[in-house]
């Protein structure tokens, strides 16, 4: 008879509870004032933990932002995949994946731009950075899957085009010129470039 799975011990429950408090505190403060205007001490105080304890969960403020944004990015990617599922036009399907990611990134523009910078320049050895890179790869995989649907696009070409789409998204969302642009304008900019990429 197989052993029943053990529920997490007290130590693991305490760690998860602290992580939940840190995430909630950082989410609230970053949303209110933006990542650049919030100190790690304020996050620690709001989470009711010591600053030293905070750094056991995220070594930098950038890592804290990655922790917060990764969960909303994952939800946006799930939404995009579902929206693209029944669309036959490749461009429409790609944009169905892209739009929720752009919306997620633009909820607080400075946070979104800092998140992208952390993905590109952050320490890949940090766990929240690894999670962000995984989400980026999953986004590219979802786009590549859409591009392979026609049966004429090789897996290699689909992956290359998906990587280019990802780069287009990053630049459009991070560009200083687009700081004040609404979601629809950013998505249209991405659409215009992806349309040219997908033309045969």
C-alpha cells in the first residue's frame, strides 16, 4: 500500500506564509508607487519581517519585482494561449497570445519596463529570474506552436520567428517612446511588425 503524501511541515508552512506576505506587500507597494519609489525596508515592514529575512527570499528589489510580476505574466500567458486556440489566422492567433502579455506589462508602466530590464540584465542564477526566463521561453513556444499549425512551417523556422516576435514585444513594451502609449497602440505596433515577418 503506497504511503500517503505528507503535508508540509511547520518550517515549510512558515516559509510559504512569509513568502506570501512578502509577495502581497511588494505587490501592493509596487502597484501604488512603482518599484523605483519603494524601498526594501518598506516591503519588509509591511510584510512584518526583518530586512535580513526579506533577502533570504529575494536578494534585490529587482528580484522582488520579478517575483510579483511572474505570477501575473503566467496568468496573461494562459489567457493568451486560450484566446489563440481557435483562431485560424496565424497573425490573429499570435496577437491573441501577445495582447494579454502587453496588458499585464502596462498595468504599471515603470514596473513593466523594469521587469523587462531585469529579465534581460538580471542574474539568471536567481530563482525568480529563472522563472521569468522560463515564462519568456513558454511564450515563444506558444507562438511557435501557432506558427506550425499550417503544416508548411518547419519547427526550426517557427521557433526562429517566435524568437523574433518575442524581441519585437520586448522592444515595443520597453521603448521610452512608448511610455505614454496605451495598450492598443503598443499592440498595433507589434502587429505591424509581426505581419511583415509572417508574410510569405
